[in-house]
């Protein structure tokens, strides 16, 4: 399973780990992903999504239906 938010498209970033002596080695920055189940009343079914915590806050603000519609328009979510 890839570490990508299914709603916003957030994915892993790469950067440098910088030591005290400023020698740099490559490292990865992973998004904070959570797996959540949501009930969609329009379709009368449950879906499971892997979401970033930012996407969870957006769902709490706008609602799951509006967020899914927006993601489908952007082409991030296929269904």
C-alpha cells in the first residue's frame, strides 16, 4: 500500500538529514496518514479511506460528500 492520501494526494517528500557538523544525508518525510471509515448517505454505503490528518480536518469542516465531490473533480479520487 502506497503512502498517499486518497483525498488530497499528499505523498512522501525527500530532504536532507543535517547533523551537528552539517554533513547531509538523504531522508524521507512521510505524511501523517490515518485509515478511517465513512458512511456516505447519498450512496447508502461505507467507504474506507487512507487520509492525511489535514484531510480529516477538511472533512470535519466541509463534510465527506463535498470533499469526495471535490476530489473527483480534481481527478485525485477515482470512482
